[in-house]
């Protein structure tokens, strides 16, 4: 087991999940309750990483992070370095790549809140912020947890985007999925099997958490 890659993967997944909670909740609330006709365009952008090949997303992010793009030159001017082949670049890429896995469960949970409760709150003079923070979010908390868990698990299993944007730099961008690839290329199947089995168990446990929460919600609703 490559412990350095394990720690790096855990840090990347935790940071990505934390950012997606901050970014994903406002996006999911807007998608769930906005009445704008062009909303489907924004929804399609959010869902694009699900159907887009990871190498395509990784390629365009690599170009955007490089010194030949306006964004890359601006970031290099501000920080003195580029985002490409850095841990920061992996975080940005992971947030974009895992965004739909966080937003979609949240949207489903927000839409499942009884509209009568929100209508009653509006009648009593509550504003949108109060309705969302005191009614929608507390009632949809299982969906928030589901979004966090799925985005965490998805980040742990990333390969194509991570390899394109971060390369394979030990201690900086080499995650567990890339480490498995390296071990297989070196014909070290025993080490690759240990790492792969670890990811298999972690992924299974995370899915157990998600389905357990969903089952509890169904049972509570039946009661």
C-alpha cells in the first residue's frame, strides 16, 4: 500500500467534498426552485461531467490552467505558478468533475420537501433565506449527506481527469487510482490488488451509508 498516495487521496476527497457542500447547496437550491425557462441549460452544464469523457474535461482544464490561456496567465501572475500539475489544480478539477454527484441528490431532496410548508412560511412573512435555512435544508439533510458521500467516493476513484490535470508526481498528484495503474504497469499485481481491494471496501462502505440513509427516510415517511 502506498500510504503517501492514500493520504493524498483522502485529503483531495475531503477538500473536494467540503467545497462542494459550499458550492453545491446554492446551485441545487436554484435548480430545484428556479422558474426560469432557460434553467435546463444550466442543469445541462452541471450534469455534463456525467456524460463527458474524463480525458476531454481533463484536456480542456489542462489548457485553461496553462500559461497559454488568459486564466492560466492571470493565475500565474498572481501566484507565480500554474495550476497544472499541482494539488490545487487537482482540487479545482475534482470539484468540477464531481459537481453533479453532489448537486443531483440535493436537488432531489429539496424538491421532495412539501411545498405546503414553504407556502405556509411565506404566508407568515418568512423570506427565502429563512425558508431554505430553517425548513428546506433541515428536512432534506439525508440528501445533503448523500451528495457529500457520493462526491467523496467519486473523487477517490478519479483517474482520467486527475492524470490529465495533475500528471503522476509522487506526493503531489499521485492518487491511489494512479498508483494502481503504475503497479499494474510494473507487473506488481500483489500491491495493485491490495490497493484495489482497499478502494473496493471503502466504496462499498460509502454506498452502504447512502442506501442506509435512503431506507431510513423511506421508513420515516411511511410512519
